[in-house]
C-alpha cells in the first residue's frame, strides 16, 4: 500500500498489508544495507524498495557540450578569487620589471 508521508508530500510512505513486514521483500534488507530502526519488523517505511519489481532502465543523462568561451566563463564564475590573485601577481611582477629596467 503506497501513501504519502504526513507533512512530507514528496516522500512516499509504504505500508504493509496485514501482519507481514515490509523487510521480507525489501532489497535493502536482502543486501543488509538497511539502517531503518524498525528493521526487520517494519510495517511502515519511506525507504522501501520491492525486491520483486523490475528495476527501471536508467537513461543516460543529457549533458550539453560547451564551447571554450562557455567553459572559461563557468570557470571564472566559480573561481573569482584565483583570477584576482593572478591579476595582482601579474601587476606586481610588471611593476617590479618596470622599476628594475629604469
């Protein structure tokens, strides 16, 4: 029985029918990766994954290709401090070279 968890409309709440526990048919129980506190007698669970259902085929994620200018723009937006530090270093080296050449 599939319900929606109270107060969390995006989370599916699975509930066992009758006295059977959900753990008997859960993939997380089968591979011993379940950390649910009510395990192995859980009657309600938000993590339930039925071992009898076919897994959904995963589709490759679409990742658009970027051109060089977009890549540089994204890198600049993520690392403005490094750009500023590089500009200050270049300016100080230029000033030191100009002062030494006089």
